[in-house]
C-alpha cells in the first residue's frame, strides 16, 4: 500500500469529510473514495461509516487509523533524516549549469536528466523522484504544479546557410526548409500554434540535440531549440534567431506541495 493512501485516510479522519480531504490532498472526491475502497479490500473490513455530521471510523477503522498514523509518524521521522536532499528530475534541454553549480555549493539536490517531461512524471508517480522540472503539459490528478518561467524558441543554422544572407526571415521561408527535431516526446514544440503545418514540412527526428547540431553544421538544414539551450551553441559555427510567436513554459511538478516549497527555499538560499 502506498504511503499517500495512508495520508488520504488520515486526512479524511481529521476533516470528517471526503470532499474536504480531497481538496486538501489535491485529488477528486471519487478518486480519494476509490483509494479508501482499495485499503478496505486490502485489510478485509469497512473503515468508515456515513453519518449526518460526515464520516466516522468503524471499530475496526479506529484500530487501523491508530496503527497507520503511528506508521506515518515513523515514516516522517525517517524522511527528516535525509530531508536535505531533493531528487530532481529535469529535462535535458534545461539550463542545467545553474542547478549543477547550486548543487556543488550546498548538496541539497540530486539531478536526474531526461529528454522527456512525460518520462520524468512517470518516475515522479512511482516516487523515484521528489520533483520534476519540465515543460508544461496536461496536468494530472494527484500532481501539484507550479509555472516557473517561459522562454522563446530559436532557429539555429550554420554560418554557411543561405539564411545568413537574408535581411528578414518569415513563416513562408521556414515552410521551404528542412528541420531536425528531437524524437518524440523530446520536443513538444507545436507548429500549428506558430502557423506552420508540420505535415507539409520536411522534418527529421534525432535522439539527442548534440547530434542535431552536428547535422546542421554541415548542411542547409535548421534546428529549433529553446532559448535556454542557446548558450551551448558555438557562435563561431552557428547563427540563431528567435522563432516568431513561439514559446514554452517551464514548470515544477511534485506529488507534495512541500517538495516545491523546499525547492524554492533551496533556490533562495543559493541566491543569498
């Protein structure tokens, strides 16, 4: 049984309400009720009775609550023994240098890079990670989310590309070009939002962005990169310009709001 189910049960007991507990736990009411049913099936007896004043524990539920609350207190105690370290999953095209430097100074985080926000969120659900820094995607039940910052995308091409001789580059110019992108779901760039029909474009997908840069260095192809990645670009080899009307939102995900708060605390201490 997952520890968050224990937290659900405790929240229901303390609030005497499925609805209030669901709000507190950032989950739907049917979702939290389903979890309680799973606990009841696990132990083989009913935990709650409905009353005019809300829900109350059955006799078996009282004993179970006391035992699980004791277990929760022990888990919290053990967590405090290592509460100085956050396991942070981060998309690999995020500017990691600042986080690496911060980690060298105070040892408060461990970084786990990945090309995919979706992959990182799966690890978060399995509690392999405490926090995820990734692109904003569809929010999921039981996951806390906070927008952090947004940044534009940029077009990158070699110094030998014909675009270097153009005074102005527009959408119609881009439709005629060949692009390299990261394999799905590495790049979440939405061409339709930028008035470009991806089905009519000449696109190739590559596993990593370093390979993409190698390909465009010796060809007339282009790449699209988030602005934060541009600092890794060698300006002696490549030219980069902003892609019109394009941006991505970077957010912070966690199963517990406390982990997001702890991350901000670490950032604040690093700044000072």
